[in-house]
């Protein structure tokens, strides 16, 4: 079976990276016709191909355009599989109803869509709301449908403050929350910190967890009086208020003082340095929100890997981090995080 799975992975990978959605859908449907269970196809083939897309982009073996193309093809494959008769799954009545959505600002919808299809196979009634769902609209939907749980997906750490608002808002109307996605940390630490009722690392684990029933409903009043209403803190609040000016000022300084940085970005088609400055500030804000320096250091390490894969020395991050530190003299927690990130970006002696 493992060899069969790998063969289908390679076939789908070739079609997805070629942008051939018809060939990709045909390959997936052929796997079903050959007897592969739908859940195996979803989790061990389609999800595996999508994970490979991310790894290959990170290693600079495919371009951002190819990554977008392959992702779009895989989304079409999921849509084709959802219409297949075998996607109807377990027809037992009254398994329950689950709302699946990405938190506001989160455009990476593939993991949430994958979860929705696996839950349908397991017999759940699923309301899949897709990417970037504003919290007020999510809550309105919960009022209208009264699901047994809401499964909220977040892939990027800067979405954690918004995820926190979504979690508490769902709980305030009596809906328990299952959190999932890379934003919540590899061990779910941020899901627990933000008060989610449950956490799962992937679609299979989430479906297995829900097989035992949804989490208990929280009281309609929401969080208990002993739990913090927010995690923002003064440094997070100040940085959020000044983020736009901070990004603009650092980007302008880098353009004037480190022209080789802009040249390196142009040579490797990485967009504008200002985009990365904004991403750095957003991740610093997220680290302040959850009070975890490791979050920001891990992001700096990830960015260093991205640059190194593109033959850009990771030390080009140093002037960005130093310029940010110069503009945050009254923020000791942020300064400590920036210093730790500089240690990641500095070349070994």
C-alpha cells in the first residue's frame, strides 16, 4: 500500500506543479477507482503533495508562482473529490454539526478545507466557511446554526490575536472551539494559552479527537472570571499602534543606508524589503502578545533559511533588526526578542 501511495503522490505532484488541474483530478479519481480509501487519498496523497509544495518553495526549488499554481490545482482536486459518491462517508444520522473556518486575516484555507472533507467522511454535518472569516460574521453563523463545535484554523503566528478574539467570541455564545494549524505552535501551546477547548495538529488528529464527541459546551457567558480577558500588554499595544510608521521608517532607512539589500531582493525576485520588514514587525507583535521569545526567534530562523536557500546571506537581516531596536528604546521585552533574533541571523564566528 505504501508504494501505491507514493506512486499516486508522484503523479499528483507532477500534475499540480505543471498546473494541469484536469490531469490532477483524473489522477485522484483514478486512485479511488483503484480502491484507495477516500481518507487515505486525502491525508496521505493530497495533503502530502501540498506539504511538499511548501517545502519545495522554502528550498527555492519552485517559484512563488509555481507554489500558487500547485495550491490552486490541489484545491480543485479537493473540490472534485468532494463531489465523488464515496465522499458522502458515514451516513449515520445525528453525528453532529461542526463549523470549520479560518480566523480573520488567514488566507491559507487548504488545511481547513482538508479537515472539512475528512469530517464529512466521518459522518459530521460540516459548515465550511473558508478563508478569512471576520469574527462577527462567524458568531452570527453560530447563532443561526448552533453547531456542536467550531474548528478554527490559523497558519501564521500574526493571526494569534485575531484567533484569540474568535475563540472567546465563539465561547461567549456557548460554542466550544477546536483550534488547529501551525499558528498555534507545534505542540498547541498557543491554543491552550488562548483558551481553546481543544487542539489538534492535523486533520486526522482533529477527526480522531472529535470521534469521542465534541468538547463540552462552555457557559454562554464565555470565559471564567479567573481567566485573562486579553494578553496584549502595553508593549504589544504600543507596537500595534505604531506598526505602519515603524515599517515605513525602517524600510526607508534600509533603502538609503543598505542599498545592497534592495539589490539582493531584486536579483532574487523576492519582492520588496518593506514586505519582509512588515512581516518581521507582525511576528514581533505576535511574540509580545503571547509573551514567547521563542516564537520570534523561530521566525527569524525560518526567514534565515529562506534567504540562505536563495543564496542571500542571513546576515542581511541584521540591519533590519538593528533598525527596529533603535526605534523601540522603551520596549525591553521587544528589545530582548530582537537581540535573540540577531543571534540567529549572525554568521558563526
